[in-house]
C-alpha cells in the first residue's frame, strides 16, 4: 500500500469537490426534493403506521439515495479521467492497482459522507428526536455504505470507456438500485421477483441498518427486514468483493 | 551498457499485428527516435515498454528490469509524456506537479523544491497557481515534460511530443528537449512522424507496418540514400522517366506529377539531364537528402501519405479491440 499515493488521490478529489460548489448544491437538492415534495405528497396517501409517518419512514432511504448518487458519481469520475487521459498518469506510476482503488473509494466515501451528514442534519424537520448515539451510529453506517457503493462504482467505471455511457448507468443501474432498496416502500411488500432483486442490492442492507437505529421499536411494515448483523456482514463482504474486483479489472489490459 | 533492450517484440490485436518482431537497444544518455507514420506501431511499442500493455511475445527490459515481470521497478525508472495530454485541467500547474511527486513517492523534504525547480526550468513559475485549462498547447506540453522529470527518471518517453503545436512552440520544445540529456542526465526515447524533428536524435529506428526497416544515426541513414535527390517536372513524365532511367541507370519515381531520382552527385547530374530532355523540362530542383527521402527510399511512399488512411484504420481497429476485451 502506497500511503502517499492514496493520500494524493483523495486530496485531488476533495480539492475538486470543494472548487465545484454547484456540484454540492445539486447533490444536496435532489434528496431534499424527494424528502419534502415526493415524501410530503405520498404521506397524504399513506397512513402513519406503528406511529411512524411516511416522511420519517423514507428518511433512511433518502440518506441511502444521497450516498448512492454521490458515491457512484464520484467513482465514475474515473471514466472522465480515462476520457481526458489523466488516468494514464496514474496507471504508469509505480503504484499498486489496489492503492488506486482504495484511494478512489475513500474519495467517494468522504464526498458522500459529507453530503449525507448534511441531509442527516434535517432530522428534526421531519420530526425525529435522536440522541447522540443514534446520530453517530447513522453516520457510521453512512460511512460504511458509502465505501461499499463507491467501490461498486469503481467496478462499474472499469467497464465503461467513455462518458456517453453515463445515461446508461443512470437509467439502468442507479435508478433501479434506488427503487429496489426499500427506500420508498418496504421490500417485503414487493412482488417476488422484485424482492429477490432487492435482496441482491447492497444499498438495501445499508438502508435497513439505518432503520434499526432510527426506528428501534417499529412494528410491521415499518420494521427492518434483516438483522443488523446480516446487514453488517453483507456490507462488509460486498465492499471487499468490489475492491478486489475493481483491483483486478484495473490490471494491465491485454 | 544499453539502458533499453528490446528483443523480438510482437504485439497482435485480434487480426492486426501492430508490432512485428522488433528488436533494438538504446544507449544511456542518448536521444533515440522512433520514426514512422501513424499506425506504424510506435505508440504500441511505448505502451509495452512503459508496462501498460503486455506483448504477445518477445522481451523488453529497462534499466535492467524486465517490463513484464518487474513493472513496478520499470515504472520507477521512467517518465512518460503521452501523445494526448494527461494533465488534470481543473488543477493548477503546481497541483499537477505535486500530485505526481506524491504518486512517485518523492521524499517529503524535497517535494516542494523539485516542483519549484522544474517550474522554473520550464519558465512557468510565475503561473504555477493558474489552472491548467488556461494554458496554451505549448505550455501544457512543457509542463508535462517537466512533470515527467520530477521523480528523476533514467529514461523519458516522449510520444509525439509536438503533435498539435504551432511551429514556434515546436521549435522551442525541441530546443528544450535536446538539452535534457545533458542537464538532467536522462535518456530520451521519442516517437515522431515529423522527419525534421528526428534530426536531433543520436539514433533513429524507422518503423513501418510494425517492423523496423532501418536503424542508424541520421547522417548514416541519409548517406545510405546514395546522394542528392533531383526533382523534375516535365511536360511528359512518362517518356522522360524512361529516358532518364535509360541514361542514368537509376530508379526514377513519380509522385504527384513530379519525377524524383537519387543521384550520387546532383550538381553534375542536372546539366546532363538538361542536355537530354531539355525541351520537356518545366522545373528542376535539387534537395540534399532528408529523413523524408530516407523513408521514401525505404518504403516507396512519403511518410505523410499514411496519415488519414492506413494509420487511422489500424488505430480504430485497436480501439475497437480494446473495447471488446
């Protein structure tokens, strides 16, 4: 592991993130629109269940959405780097592919953690009263989930050569992942085939873990689908899997 | 002791052989040129040498390290300036250089000094805090060459370093590059398809269709042509061609309505020509051999001919191949 290399890959990403203020605003705007417009609209249709109003129910899902978008956007900047040639500068350096993947995944993690913490700060507005421990636990889950999704994004990025593939990724990967994650509705209510798909989605487990922390006493449809241990293991192992896979696909081309 | 050793290198992409049994050696401290049209296999060879591609067969070693088995050692020993720019345009000149210094693990105490040093060397110190996207093509190229020097490589690879630059920037860059071996104690391996540029090289390999067809110093290559080239325009190229061939017993080639012939002594050749075909001559000019003539002589075509046709097709096929794999 080359710590200098990992450090500078992360530093570059953060520097660019700070310089592009508009990117932060639009990244924050999307989840807020879902929370306060879509959420408010649907909550008129859906009765509060087990004491949990709909706007609270989707809160972990909205955090998951923030992480999903910002982690994948951050990771697929690799496609831009390939397109504009900068990736070559990194690939010919005496740095292991593993370090490059870790550097990129950590950049995505930090960027998306910053954004999810900003969204988390809106918890009093939707009527939560959380203690410090709950807030820290949610932040911790957000960090792990961000790393996992960022690593997944890197795997995606290694498959695509040009940014024309961006809309493909948006429509066929990001949106389905969001809709099949238990963010907007409990996955236990989904038809079989969609429920199975949701079970294969790492985002599902991250959002489910947050439900454990945010609705400790929830019953029925509001309750989490998996045990906390299951979610933790799935996130851990899928992160490892994605990191190894990304490292492999970064190896020298034929 | 050669610092680059390449033996029987072959690289195939699907049904295209981009590099076909190439062998050469480069001496330490020299400027070695790879000259050939686009698609001749120059960039593919560089990509193999700098460990981005693995060859189909053959071997390559740099500073005593095998390019296939010790990629990390090879990467430490080399600096590369690719054909297309690889700077981050959204970072400043200094940030791009610092990024490189960290990436190559340049020591904490010398990082800043090295970056400042190369910035002064390329005359961009005053603009170190400007974003690279505000730089001209020539400035970007200089910055890239400087970046390649930060980790003090033994060899600097330059792939078509002057592509897309205006003539003045090209001239400046060449002056700058030709000083590098002396000032920075570095061996240079460069590719170009500009004949004039290859003249600064200590040795040149001429490559066409993936094969090295000549390898020598520029002056020896020119000598091998066997003299000066005389270009003649006439009212009747066909019959003139036959007459000249009969008279001088030398090969005459026709290209774009102009005949050309290589004679050992151009100055005495011309009067004799005029005596024989005088009434048909429209113009005569004599040219001391250039590397372009060397190439023409070896392959029967000018180097620029390939640019838009064969070369790009190869490039396109290689790209398509890499997309699929």
